[in-house]
C-alpha cells in the first residue's frame, strides 16, 4: 500500500488515509515531491480532568478570615498589631504571630 501521497491525492482520499493511519499505518503527504506532513494515529486521547477530585481533602477554618485592609497604612498597622485585623483576631497589642504552619490541612499559628 502506498504511504506517500501528494496534496491533491490526500484531499481526494482523506477518509481512506485516515483509516490507514488509525489502523497503525503511517501516511506521508508531499508537496512537489518533498515530504511536508506525516499522518499517524494519536496514541491515546488526553483524559479530561474531572472537577472535584480534591473534594473532602481540605477543610476551611471555623472562623472567617478578617477583611483585607483598605489602605497601605491599615495594612502596616495590622502587621504591628495596632490595626483592626489584630482587634478582630482578639490579639493583645504586642502579641506577634508571624510564623504559620500547615497542620492537617489547616493553617495555624506556630508556637514560638
């Protein structure tokens, strides 16, 4: 069976050439006698990812996260323990929590 076809022949017999490639053959399409395209079977179609594969592997904290500060100065104050984020977390002034660890899929402050 011929495995090289010019573009005109390939257009005319595309269905037959596709079947040949699906059967494991290889078809080369040429232009002016020079090979330009190889038609081969795809080994296996890529699998689609299913949504929800990680469902149940992580849990949310019991309390919602504090709001994001609106201004840069509020942000800096929240790091210093003077802003409203520290107040919402009920942290006494001067108490710093700057190290966090992942414990059983939940982010928790580390003991220092």
